[in-house]
C-alpha cells in the first residue's frame, strides 16, 4: 500500500510575506524623539590655570527656582513673564568704563550692574524638587533674552535678524556667501555670548 505524502508548506512565500510586513511596519511606525535643551559645554580649563575664577558680584545675575516652582531673581520674587526683560536689562547694562566700556549696549549704564556682555553671567540654580516644566520655561526665557539682543544687533549691522541668519546658514538653497554669513553670525554671537551657568559661583566684592 502506497504511503501518503504530507503536503509541503511553501516556506519561500511565507518569508516574502514576513519581509513585506517588516518593511510595512518600518515605514508606518513613528519613532518618538526625545528633545532636550541645546547647550554648548565650555572648553576644559588650561593646565596652567590654578584655583577658581572669581566673578564680580555685579556681573552675576542670580536666578533661582525653589521646590514650589517660585522664581527668585537676586533674592527677590519675580514673575516668569518679567524674567526676559530683567535678563536683558542685566546683559545690556554696559556699566563698565575704559577697557570694559560697551559701545553698543543700550542699557542703563548702571555702575552697580554688569560691566559688559562679555563679563555678564547668568547663574541658574534649581531645587531638586523643581518641576521640569518650570525649569524649561525659565531656560526658554533666559535664552530668549540672548536671542532678542542678538537679533537687535544683527539687524543693525547686517539688516537681518540673528535668527534669520542662522536659518540661511542651514538652508541648502541659500545663494549668498555662507562663509561670510558664518563669520557675521560668530561676530554677533560674540557681542552677546551666552554665559548661562548652573553651578554655584564664587563671587568677589570688587
């Protein structure tokens, strides 16, 4: 009596189907991207540098967030909506004299506040229990202060905002001189360098 043969499964077609399903899921699945805050770390200190760098008290703008998400600037309670203007007033003060004088600063030139933008440091201190959303909101306002000042100077010098200059630099269809544009961006950035510290600074009454 002849033995009946079991029908074979076409494994080749199943592999093709599995491959097509894999491609489908790769194309249709959205991978969630985690966004963070862009920060450029300072260069490592030179080997010849000894001790800690002291900062004049007037060149330091203290911003604190406590465990209740309350904002304090220079030990005084401040609303978030007023933080950007306060930071701009500090950064753009231009209270220095002689070699510390800032010719493009349009602030109050208060000798008790920052000498110039290159000396001005914003110190942000957070409590461990600070809400993440509050922390991000404060960061955004401080960065916006730098951006607003850079936009002002870029418009004065080159007829376009600093934000637009950066967009042009990233645009592959930009027809202008990108080398020159990059140099202009660095010049404006150097006028208001972003010095945002999250470490407890050492101060000196000078």
